[in-house]
C-alpha cells in the first residue's frame, strides 16, 4: 500500500488511490480571490495515510449497488431551470434531467444515499469504507498545492483540468461562467480531465462530493488530526469541489458548501474513502 498505488477491492468496486500521510494548511488565506468567511481561519491539519477513490462514483457503479440492495434513492431531485432551483418529481439518479452514460458521475444523490453506498461497499469487501472527512478531501484535492486550485491560482486554465460552468452553459448561468470551453454542458465521463499530483480526477468540477462533516460556519475549534467534524449542525453535511454548474468563485480547493442530508441535487455525487490498517 505504497502512496500512489491504484487498486480495486473487488470487480465492481471503484478504483482507489493510496494517499500519503502529511500535513497542510486547511482553508484559504484572506488574500484569496473569492474567499468566503467559512473557509477560515486557516489551520494546520495532520493527515494519516488513507485511500480515496480515483474518480467520483459513476452511474454504472451506483446501479450495481442499487440492484444488489434494492435501494431506490428517491423519486425527486432539485434541478436548476429558468434561473432558479426547484424540486422536480420523477427526477433522480437514473434521470437527473439531462443525458448521462454509465461512466458519468452518479448525481441526485444525497448524503444518506452516499452513506448507504459506502456501508454496502464495506460489507461487500470487509474493508473500512466510508466518506472522507473535509480535511482529507481538501488535502487530497490540493495534493501539495497551496494555490487556490490544484493547477494554480488562475481559473482561466480550468478547462484542461475540470468540468465547470463554461461558455457552453453560459446561457443558463449568465455572468457566472469561466472564459473557456471544457467540452461538456452537463456532467462529463469521469477522468476526462487531467488528474492532480495524487492521481485523482475531477476533485474540482463535474459533481459536488459529500463528506462526513457536519456544518460549522467557520473552522474555529475544528479538528486538527484529519478526522470528520461530527458536532455542529449535523442535519447539514459538507459538500466539496463544485460541479459542472459552478462559477470561478466556487471552483476552488478551499470552497465549502453545506446541504441537508436529505437534499438531492442534479449536480451532487460523492467518492468513497477508506482507512488503512
């Protein structure tokens, strides 16, 4: 289990990457463009080696889980139409309101759905699968980088690295788009863009990713050992990384956004983690 090793625990399991132990400054400095108060104060966090999925869980992988367990993941999802968010009946991970293939990230997935998947994966493999903590997620996303994004400060280079709100979707999100074209209006097949230094794809963009942390409005008194922060408003959990619909301000390694654990949106998915012995 050397750092960087890629493996699968079963034929239907996601590819996992061993993330090395280390430490980093979590959050963003006051000077970072687009910074939100919830991204501070910056604080040093020590991370033990762990394992994280190489990509977001795909629609095909989620379908294996759903068929094996009979899990439904609900019959409605929040979508963005005509400039506003609204809950739509009949929309779910099988039909989020746009065309997907099995290698696209599963969306319309809430925190409870993501927890059900990782619990199933743990039972199936006998390995300690779980959702990553926010600290683990940001450490893995940065992959040693201190800039706003794992490729650098500028959002102008994003289209080689991530699927975000680009010129293709400008008509739906006026004034909130990146200046380039990434080739996809909605979700893209996972691993369509360059990986970060740790070999992880789509840590920014494509689909929001659930973590195990409860919502706290700042990092005051946050854990410094990489574990999930399981006190605070635990009816809301943290999502990281942004999605295909997000503007430059929101597609940064430090940006964080909470949602109700029951909330399903057509741009939210997840990637599993697991602990090492």
